[in-house]
C-alpha cells in the first residue's frame, strides 16, 4: 500500500514532480561539476607549471664528481613521473683565442624539459652544434663551420641553429653529450630534473635521490617551487570560494523548489490525516517521496555533472578530465539531506493545522 | 488603481514578497561577486606570478661574451661594456611604469677574502636591496627584495648606502664565518649583517650594495645587467611580429606600443636606458602567459556556472511565488480583469522586486567579492562601476523569465475552479 501510494503520487501529477526533479538534477550536476573541477584543477595546473622547467637539480659536491651511473640511478627513481637532463660544461677557445663555454647535453630531453628555448634548428648530425645568440657573433659570425680547441684537442663543428633564451644559455655552444664527452673527457656535472606531482611527492623524490647519491647535492630549484606553490595556492583558494558560493546557491534553489512542491501537496496531506493516518505515517510518506526524489536527482545530476566537468576540461585545458567518483557520496548525501529538510520542514509547520481547514482551501 | 494594487500587494503580502526578494538578492549577490572576482583575477594572478622573479633583462649593447659556469664568471674583470646607473630611474618615466613591479641592477667584481693568512678568491655581487630612488618628484623603492622573493636572509638585510654585506650560505660555511663578523675583502673592512640562502650561485658569493662592488671594480656608476620584473600581457599574434615591421603602420604600432606585451616593455626599456639591449627572460616570460590564460579561462567557466545557478534559483523562487497566488488571479479575473491587466500587474511586481533585490544583491555581492579578495589575495578587488547596471539588467531579465512561464500558466486558470480551491 505504501509503495503503491508512492508510485501513484508520481504518476498523477507528473508535471509538478518533473519540475521538482529538474531542480534537484540541475543542482546536483552543478555541484558535481564544481567539486570535480576543484579536485582536478590542481593536477591540471601542475602540469602547466612543469613547462617552467627543472624544479630539482643534482650537482656534484665541491671537489667531487658525479658517479658515472648517476643518470641511470636518477631515471630509476623518477620512473614516469619526471624527466632528467644531464649537463656537462667546459671552457674551449675559438680559432681567434676567445674563450667560450661549451656544454654537452641530451638534445631530445632538453627540448622536452626546457620548452621555452627558442631554437632555429636542432643539431641532429654528428659535429653539429647549437649556438646561443650571443655566442654566435663570436664563434661563427658568418654562420659557417668553425673549430674549437679544448686542451689542445680540436673539434670542427657546423652550426645547426641558434638558441635564444634571455639567460646564460645565450652565451654557450651546445653539443650532444656523447660527442662532448668524447672530445673533452669532462663528465656531466649536473642533472636537471623536472619532477611532476604534489610537493610531498617531489620531496619524496628528493629524499630518495639524496640517499641514492650521497656524493651529490640534491636540492629543489627554489624560484620554481615557491612560484608554483604561491600561484597554485591562490588559485585554489579562489576556486574554493567560488565553488562554495555556487553550491550554496544551488542548494537554495533546491530548497525553494522542493518546499513549494511539498506545500502544494498539502491537500493530499490533509486527506491522509482526515482518513486516519498517523502522524508518523504521513511524515514517513512525504519523507520517503522527498528522499526518493533526492536520490534519483543525485544520480542523474552526478552523471550530467561529470559530463559538464569533462567538457570544461576539454575546452579549457585541452586534456581529459578524470571523473572523480569519490565526489558521488557527498553529492548523494547532500541531495537526499536537502530533499528531506525541504519535505520535513513544511510538514512540520502544517502539522498543527486542522485537516478540515486545509481541505476547505485556506 | 494599478499603482494602488501594486502598493497593496507589497504591503499585504510582505512575507511572500520578502522570501522572493531574498532569493533574488542572494542570486544576484552570488552573480555579482563571481563576475567581480573573475574580471579582476587576471590582474591578481599576474601580480602573484611575479614570485617567479624577473622576466626581462637589460644588457649593454656593446657587450662581450660572458664566460660563466655555475655562476662563476671566468671573464677578465676589465673587459666588457657597462650600463649607466644614473639612467636607471628613467624606467619610472616609461609608459609602463606601473606594470614594472621592480628592477635590480647586477655587477660582479672579483675580490679576495683574508681567511687567516690565506687570501680566498671570491666574487662580490653588487645590487640594490631595497633602494629608494627618485624620478622627478616621485620616489619609489626597488631592489632584490622585490625581484628575487626566494632569497632568504637569516640576520638582517644590508642598507643600500652602507658597506654592510650578506655572506652566501656555502661561502660562510667554507670560511667558517657567521652573521655579525667582520670580513677583510681586498683591503676593505666589510661587516656581515646576514647569511644569504638562495640555492643558486649567490650562495658562493658576497652580496653587497652596488656602490661597494663598483668600488672594488674601480668603475663608479657601472651596471653589468639589469633584471626587471614586470606584469605583462600574454603573447598573441600581434606581439609576435617584429616591431620594425609594425613601424610602417601607425595604428598597429600604437596598439603594440600601448599593450603591455613583454616585447613592448623591452622596447621601452631600451628607449629609457641609453646604449642598452633589452629582451625577455624566456623561462619566466613565456610560461606565465600560458598559466594566466588557463586560470582566466577556468574562472570564466566557473563564473558562467555561477550565473546559471543564480538564474535557476531566482526563476525557481519567482515561479513558486506566483503559483501560490492563483486564487488572487481567479478573483481578479472573476471581477472582470483581462489577461493583459493581470499579467501586467504580476510583471510590474516582478520588476520592482528585481530592482530592489538586485540593488541589495549588488551591495552584498560587492562585500562578498571584497571578502574573497582579502582572504585570498590580501588586496581589494577592483569592481567596475559598469557592473551595476549590468547586474540590475540581468536580475530583471532573469526575474521576468522565471515568472513568465508561471504567469502564462496562471492566465489559463478557470476562475471558478481556482476560487473553489480545486485547481
């Protein structure tokens, strides 16, 4: 009997139920999309911040060298959550005797880690070099091949392209690391690492690297790490305020609609009381209706909300958004709770009124 | 008669009007706060991005090549050109002086520290810490405390006119010195007031006021490099064009010159400081554009969601308010009012509610926006005055839209059924 009444209540006046359900669905989807976004935006923004380059650096301590397997140890520890680029430096001389810093590195990796390097052509063939714009006028002013000498050993190089960064790289000549080491014999003196993840994960990586390489100094690049923490922190706080306001408004919308819906059914309520239903039964009936509405609305709203969050992810971040199913319990509980409040409150107010008064239309 | 009915409607049904009014006020205040925050957040985040430090560097245009590994400069001291320190305050006279948050000159001089009986070679880096400069009758402060916020000092920062210095962390460890010690450097006595920690090359150097480094080098008024931190506009198609090619088109030139692109600011820095070459520090300048665009895009979408939620809340409140009054509608129609008259009365009520609720909502929204600004950014959110008419217009439109459907339904009621209580 109880369930039959519940079903009939929905069938008889579908219009009113539908608009009440709509309110819950919209509110739940907005709440889901916002919470999904809040949880996900940090991961997305962190990826953007990785384009600033290395946030951890491994250098040999004074007077020591990095062990030859340092790079492979770093790679083992990093796994998939970062990129490590070795750098080796030496001072060579041009044919005119002018000193110039030559650096050896892994071109493929440097291209990924330091995406802001403005390069006209990357060296791919042997004996080709990438020349910083300031070094170019000294080393190869007419863009032809040039020879550099290091401790008596000569190396003829072709300029493959120029490099512009606005920083120290503009004054150097970059070679492939293997070629550099074969020519100078100088091993890498530093490894720049772009580690991805939360600050705790990055600190964990630093700790593991420090214990794996006791002869080296492993430290975060403070400029990058502090800048990221600050901007991300402010963005997250603003987003939190916005999300809170939106969820509050959505809740208000649900409350208004559902309260009106229940008040509209006061004749049903009066009839049930007049027919002899106990208070508990009537309360239970309306609460069950409202809870069912809240539950169905929450499920539908959650699905739509995930879709909206995915759309936002695609449009703004050009990346897939991971649906955070952990948000569902909160949305479900919130919807059902709101529905119950908006059902129970008006019924509580109507309790004291005589059924006859309500049936008469007052 | 119409006005009297309108007035009575507000007087007699105060509670219902109040509830609808509160819904409108709340919806409008959320919308106002979100719009205010979203329009200002670009500026606020741009300022926060300055934590990354300088995004422009100015060097002498006749410079020789730097020979530097790991911050240690191997170039002989006497070579190289210099910028003129006296020209630095001119930066405050450029078009973008309010976008330029700070600048720090740098000059490195080789010296030697007496450590017991041995002389330990060091580099002395001269710069501004928190220097007061004057341009015209305007005075301003600039220095590494603004452009290098990740520099941490245990002890005190030196005064820019003194001969107090900071000792880099690692150098201090090597020499076994601490804050408060006296150092003898190349014949001069310097007082160490703090230990500097930067995780960079400066940890191995003595950082002194610019004048001290200039004295060691024997070149008063010389500056090797100038690092500038400015709030810029993200790059777009116009900014990537070569400025020389824009000179032929005055309108495009004006637009480029008067937009704070990083290249445009670099161009104006070159104009302000003679014999200089200015360019962007790509690591900082390139990436902040992307980050800023992402965050602004995100806030825009969130604002749209907020507007949607507010509109729904207001519509829901208005729809229920009118539905409850169907017996009134029945009575008016039974007394002979036409559909148009009843509809006009309800729309007029809705408009009045929207205006009053909208104005109150704008005030609250403003307060909420300021609260958010204080809590997150410790500064005021700049609210554009044009927001007020926009918000009121939105409130009226949404209130009308919310009421329209229910008013139309209310028109269709049979007065007899409604008055009997059967509808």
